[in-house]
C-alpha cells in the first residue's frame, strides 16, 4: 500500500533542482579551463614567433650553397645520363644486362627522389627531359622485365631526350 505522504499534496515550497554550490563549481571550472587555454595559446604563438623565421628561411640560402648544389645536380645528372645510355644500348644477349638494369633503376630512383621536390629544378629543361627519359626506361623494364629489349622508336626517343638534357645541362638550364 502507498504511503499517505505521497498521495497528499505538498504545501511547502519546492526545493531548487540545482544548488548554488554546484553552479559555482561549474563557473570556476570553466574559468580555469579558459585560463589554461589562454596560457597554451600564448605559449604556442610565442613559440611560433621564435621558430617561424628559421622554418621560412632555409639554412642554405647563400649563393655559394646554391652553386655547390647546382654542381652536384649537374654531376649526378651526367652520371644518370651515362647509365641510361650504356644500359639501353646493351645487347639483349649480354649476361650483365639484368644487373645493369638493376643499377640503373636504383640510380634513377635515387636521382628522382632527391631532385623531384626541388622547386628550383622543376622549371629546368634538363630536369624535364631526364625525368621523362627515366620514366620511359623504368616503365619499360617494369612492364616487360629487365632482359626485354627496348623497341627502336622508344630507344630513339629516349636517346633524343637524354641528348637534349645533356645539352641543356652544359648550358646551365
């Protein structure tokens, strides 16, 4: 049976659902979080102000460093050009062709990985031509295997691109 207090209406004033102490604690917590957020934001903006100039200006921005990088690019590109020429002109019955193709693929992958992200080199005609030649050679050997001979038309186009790239390198382009 139900208790009589539940059936009879309550004549006293209703109690508030949330006590003022709970509201005070919520306000205090929010203020602390905002203060911590502001301190973190201030620290990050200070750190960004200190480290941003170092990130924007590269350490090797002197013209002498550019000259050494350019000389290194020319040297490594000439080495890749020589490897392309010797590999694609090898006889298909040569027993060393598989190792020559493997060496060429390793050299071309290294060259491409090193220079394709250099913004200064992307506009050079030597870079475009050697990149195109390496792409054609690698694509052929990946598709048909290291012992498959390159068709005559493709070989002529690759050799023309390599010659053009070599001329552009000698002119500083």
